[in-house]
């Protein structure tokens, strides 16, 4: 069994709209199971494909067949919906969610005479919207095969596998019932709606653009591959003629100097030019001390600084990674690295002790845990000894 349990997205605000949708779905199911089921059926009828009423395109979305149907849908809604709600805002998100469910119901009803219930179509729309808005994000998957093993995979792989492999190849082979089979058309309708509408919202700037969304990735890919009609590649920021930049189309450039730098850093990393990417990263950090790159790219920059004998910059990049992705599967290993660099190369024992203590509490590999404890003991010995002033800070 493989299930998603989290993403790398840092929420800027509480996704109240998504929380409300999850709560409403759960309450409807509980009311149907514990209360008067006939009353719930009358108030929230399923969608009858042969002759659907207009209200059924909305009401079917809040009904579920059993606890597993509800649990699976709410898991995906929680994992992907919180981030999409954060980006769209609660009101716009709820409208988007309901519209995705309506469109999925329309696709299902076209040529099908069965009953449809469940939030799968709306959640399918949310899932592809997540892919459009956060294509570089990693999804933490829990693999249950004898042991429970966490694994982080790019969102593109996870969602593409769900849409292409599971919904169209694997799952239909296990379903023999007519209702289950035809329900996949609702999923595909939701996926199509979410992809098209999220792309349109970015294109027409109904949602704020950034250098990490799918349109930005496509734009950079066109420039790198030289596809006809694509904008020319931008020169490094310090040599750009700003009058020329301002005259170019909005989609060809980011909207701020920091975004221009981030985009160029990602381009350099994709070309394996880590030396230039690291130089631009230093320039970017001077402009914005809280900036962070996508998970893998941030780690590549930090490792480059470490290998290039730039320990202070390496620790700064590792700590930026940890601040942005505290639940990453390798966070404790990164803390071990940061602690080692602080103690051995920066003589900053106080900072080292903080990272090593955290690493020792979470590392599962015994050799790594023993290393963290040994280095922690050395750091604490320096902090408690007469040469405390020789640690990372100087006493007046």
C-alpha cells in the first residue's frame, strides 16, 4: 500500500475553506450513518446519470458510499487541498472545488445511466490544480510493505502515476462492477477541469504568478530548448538592460529582481553549472535573507558550498533548507551535516550543539546517531569549559 501523507508546501495562512469542506463531508457521512439516512438522501440526492436534476450536480459531491470511500477522498483533499486553498484563498477555492465537482458530474452523466456519489471528481480537480501551482514540490509517500517506509517523490510523478496508471490501467482491472468502472469518467473530468482552469487562472493572472509554477517551468524549458516562438534566454541579472527587460512580455520575465535571480539559479542548476548557481544564490541571499529554493535545488546549493570549502555559506544554506522543509525525510541527516560543519570548521559549538542534539533525537541509523552524540559531547565540552569564548561567539 502506498499513500500520500504530506507535501513540502509551506502554508502562508490557514486554509479555512478546505478545512470546512473536509468537515462538511465528514459530518454528512456521520449524519447518514448515525442519524436518519433517508432524510440525508432526500436533502443530498446522488447524481442520477440518466436524468440528473440541477441540484444533484452539487449534492452528490458530499455523499460517500462507505468509510473507506470517505477516508481515501478526505486524505487526498487534505494533502493537496490545503496548499491549493492557501494559494487561491478560501472563497475562490471553495467555488473552484464545487465547479470541479459539477464538471466531473457532467462528464459522468454524458452517456451513463448510473448513480454517482462522492467527492472524487472535485478532488481530482484540486489534485491537478496542485500540480499546476506546485510542480516542483515533493510529496511524502508512506509505503506499507512489511515495514512502514517514508519516501519523497516529485509531485509530477505522484500525480501522473495516479491519473495515468491507477485511474486508467490498474484500478479498472480490479473493478468488475458497472458503477465503479464508469465512475472513472468523473475522475478524468475533474482532472481535466483542474488542469485547464488552474492554467487559465495563471495565464490571465487571476492567481499571482511565480517562478515555480507550471507555466514558468514551460517557459524556461522553451528557452533552454530553443523552441520557435519562445522568448530568448535572459542574460545574468547584472548585465541585463532594464529598459529592454521592461519591454518584454510579462510571462517572459519574473516580476521582481529576486524572482529574476531565482529563475536564473534554477536554470543554472538544471544545466549543472553549480558554480554560477552558487554565486547567484549568494547574491540572492544578500537581497532576501529568508529566500529558499525548491527542496532538491536548495540541498544541491548547500552541498556545493560544503564541497567548495565554504562552510559558513554551507551552514546558512542547510539552515534555510531546514527552516523551509522541517518535515523532510532527510531533515535529521541535514541537521547532522550542519552540526558537523559548525563544530569542525566554524568552531561554533553553540550552534553545532543545537543541530547535533536535534539530529541525535531523530536519526534511526545507529552509526549516524553515534556520530551525532560523539560530536555533541565535544561541542558541549567546549561550551562548559574555560574556553567557552572560543566558540562561535566572542564574549565582551
